[in-house]
């Protein structure tokens, strides 16, 4: 017997394929477009140590990006991860505080980043008198990614089978020992996924940084220096319209940076999984 | 000698009374089997003996559970209690680490650091779980890559590694094939020399084969408790007879 052709199924399959193709094409176009426009202008002078209006060097911005990302993560990852650990491993189910924290985190993750920028400007820059600085920017960004890291940590911990916890407690191991030796190692890949997403958001952020870290082109001296990240650099160059080409070149470097960081994190995650098995 | 002496034990999950007025003495260096239909509270009762119930939100226990004369629900360090009263679960649950690290996990958690000592504990524990010869060349291999029967024996070795006095086993063979099951049964009989063993089982033949004493539970109550031979040949209670014969026939 021949299967009867169902027009609806056919149609749905077609839509699925079309959607996949469109997504792929848009992505490919975007990447190619940046590469074609940026690569030819990726000259050594763009990486000179000092920025001048002549060389339009992105090197200070590149360094600032790396410092900004590292600093934001150093603040946000321990806080978010430990908050997640508390919510899943310590707090009793149906606990009031847990619900409040969860709702707050959800609300926070939906706020546009410019709002974080304004808050950072009022609190870190003005009230704490840090001025426009990498520190103010990093704190602002870490508040921005905190809910993300907390939620992914929670999800990662929840996906660790309870039988591991039972096995560990059943041997008389304490809660801390159980969490650090059995639960966390299994949850690391999931937590890392959250960290990768956060890195993406930090590197790509502009609105929250313009008013907190500033748009200074100099190489930062310390965390109290004002500085611009690559994304802010691109935003500024595009605004000036004289430097479209350099802007595309910065885009290429940004692309490479993100891909590099992501593969590095994936590599770490794989290593953890291998050790676990 | 009684290892455990339990009197007037009630257990509630929120408002649901899962165990009602349990009074039972468990003998030292003996195998006691808990039997009864699904949901009658065997696992629940087993978990009151090493306070694994503490991990369940909303679980409340009243009454007395004496281990060597000390009430374990009063002023007892649960970690030390669980070191003394080990547990093997229904589904083998080795940790996602090597065989060696699985066995060494308990001793490490209790502060053993010396490599030589850990090596010795691992070898001894695997030997007493009758799996040393099979695995001695594969100690660094992940435990999760082993067969279900091997995994369960790893879990027994892991429990033995902290030198407990009592082993609680919750249907340890229900997820295993007949050959692994008979290996574990032989093992349980051997372990009896050193440990007090309480085993929950749905398999009447298993209870009859391995246990010295049998306790029959129904709807959270202990219906009958006595020598396994007596219980299986001439149960005094109608319900016990019904349950056993239903299963045997
Ligand atoms: N965490 C829990 N919260 C609420 N009720 C529970 C919980 N665990 C068990 N119960 C209830 O307590 C009763 C006894 O459950 P228990 O798991 O001890 O039965 P069992 O005799 O081990 O059954 P089985 O042979 O199927 O394993 C059941 O009615 C069960 O629904
Ligand atoms: Mg059970």
C-alpha cells in the first residue's frame, strides 16, 4: 500500500526547510559581508599600541574588551553560581526568598541594557564617584549578566540526577563535599554554557557601557581608567562615518574574538565531561 | 543481640502517615528481609534507619530508633550515622568517575588522604564485593561504562569502603538479570559475617533464600515479623499468607 500524501505534512516540512535555509543564508551573508568589507582593511597600523586619529588603532579597545570581560566575569560568575547553588542545593522547596529571588532574576533579565547603563552611571559613576571607568562598566555588566548565570547554574544543577546526591549523602558525606565533588563536576558544562552566553552579551554590549566606562580611546592604565570596548569602538567609528572601513575591520576582530572564546569554552567543557566519564 | 531497636515509630509525609506504630528489633550480624506490596512503606522505613528521610521536605518522624542503645533521632551527627549505616539503592548509582574514585569517595569524604591507605581500602572493598578480579586492571575506567550488575557491586563496594556496621539494601537486584542477581545474593550471604544487613525485596524466593528474619508490611503497618522459615511455612497472619501464597502460586 502506498502511503497517502498529506498536503499539510508536506507544507510543514517545506516551511521547516525554508526557515533553516533562510537562517543559514542570513548568517552566512552577515559573516561574509563583514569579512569582505573588513578583511582588506585589517592593516597592521590598526594594531598600533597608541591610538591616533591617523591610525585609528583598535588595539587599546581590544585590550579594554578583554579586561572588561574578565573583570565582569570575575564578579558575576562566583556570585551567580553560588546564588544558583544556594537556590537548588540549600533552600527548601517553596521557600519565600527563593520565589522572590527567582521572580527578580526573571524581571532583571528582561530589562533593556540602556537601563543598566543609566543605573550604573547614577550609582557607580556618580554616587560611588568611580567616574567613567572600566570598574564601573564591569560592575554594570556583571549585574546585567548575573541573572543569566544564576538561571543557567540552577538549570545545570537541577539536571544532575538526585541519585548522585543520595549516593553521596548515603555514604555520610557532608553537603559541601557532595556539592563540590559530585554535583558541580556534572553541572560544569551547563554552567559554562551560561558563561559563554554571558561573554557574548558582555562583548557585544554598547548601551550599558557608553555612560559607565566611557568612550576614551586611550590604552587603560588601571581599572579606574575610562576606556572603550571593541563594540563601543565600532559604534563610535560608525558614528563618525569617516572610518567605516576601520569599523568593519574591528567587526572582523570581534567576530574572531567571540569564535575564539566560544571554542575555548567548549574545549574546557569537553575536558570536564571526559574526566567525568 | 539487637542492632536496632525501634518502638512506636510514626512517619509522616506532610499530613500523610506513611508508617504507623512500628515496633521491631533487628538482630546484629543477621539478614532481615522486608517484604510487602508496593507503596506499603518498606523504602520509607529503611530510610528512617540512616535518616535519609531528613532530605525529604515535609517528612516528620516520631518515636524511638535505637542503634546500639542510642536514639539516632537525638543528638546524633547524621554524617557519622550514615557512615555506620550504609545504603545500597534500587537503581545502581555509581558516580560519574572512575571505579577507583567511586570506592575511595566515602573514605576521602571522611578524611582519609594517604594514597597507600586508599589503595588498600579500594582493593579490600572490591574484594568483599566479589568484583576485584574482574576489575583490578580497570580501576581507572569510568564506572558508568560497566554493566548494571557490575555497577551494583561497585555500589556495594563503595558502601563497604567506609566500614559500616549495617548495610541497608533497597531492592538491590530488581534492576538486574538473573546471573547478576544470584551473584549479589551470594555476596549478601557472605557479607553477613561482618555486617548487619536489611534487604527490601519483592522477590519471595530471594527473601526465603537469603534472610534469617522476615518482616511483612502492609499499608504502613508491620503485620508480621519472625524467622524466615516460620513466616514462609506457617504465617500466623491471614494477610501474610495471602501475600506470600499469591506470589508463590
Ligand atoms: N517523598 C515522599 N513524599 C510523599 N509521599 C511519599 C514520599 N515517598 C513515599 N511516599 C509515600 O509513602 C508511601 C510508602 O512509600 P515507599 O516508597 O516507602 O513504599 P515501598 O514499600 O518502598 O514501595 P515499593 O515497593 O514500590 O518501592 C507511599 O504511599 C508513597 O506514595
Ligand atoms: Mg521502595
